[in-house]
C-alpha cells in the first residue's frame, strides 16, 4: 500500500506577525439546520458486481451527527454501510425503511430520487 504524502495542515506553524491566526480549511460546524428544512434525497445506486446500495444525500450538519444517523440506519435496516463526504451509504435496497425513519425523525422534505 502506497504512503500518502498529503499535507493535512496540522503541523507546526510559525509567524512573526503578532496578529497571525491559523485559518482552517474545514467548514465551521456552528451552522445547524433544523431537520424540517433539510432536503434529503434517497438514491438507489448499482455498484460493481451488480450490487445495490442505498445512498442518502443532502445532509447538512456535523460529521458526528451524520455518523450517529448512519449507525442508527444501519441498525434499523440490519445491514452494513458507512458515512463519508456528507453521504450515508447502506448496502442493499432499503429506500422504504430509510424514508419512513427519516420522516418519523422530522426530515419532512425527504424524497426518493433517481430511477
């Protein structure tokens, strides 16, 4: 496996400017949008091996909240999956279960999308 030489920006920073402030590239997590104002879309996507995956896109919030929602959905659907890049990916076709769960949790602007 190849090593990654990406600079994460978390290293030592030195500046002679007394007013220097390190600016992070990560977005601030203070912007929490109410569930009823979020527009979530539930997609069914075919991946390699002709397998299906349910993908939930459009969540705006902190990564920890996204991880918690993904964990709950994985338990409700009894399947595997993960959460990354603002999306939740579940193995298999679970659009109906996911839609019912999200509507019950207050995400009223949630729809099935795609074919």
